[in-house]
C-alpha cells in the first residue's frame, strides 16, 4: 500500500490511476460504449469526488512532509 502513497509529480500513484480511469470513462461515454444516462453521470460525479479527496490528501501529505 506504500506504493500507492508514493508521490510522483506532486501526486500519489493512486491519484494518477484514478485520473486515468476517469479519462477512460469519459472516453467510453464519448464513443457511446457506455450510455450517457443519469447513473453514468452520478457515477462520474462520485468518482470525481474521490479524485478530489485523493488530491487533497496528497496536498496535506506534501505540507506535513516539509
């Protein structure tokens, strides 16, 4: 689990992975592989909140390491 908390370009590996998955989700919606309905929008919103929390945690970690 320490690997996911390791910072790379001021973000943890976990944050990078979450952002790449979110880009993949957006790409699939744009290609009409996944339907653009309310469940997809709610899922994307929850996923975006998880990414935000992960980035906020990374920021706190950077501040506490100084």
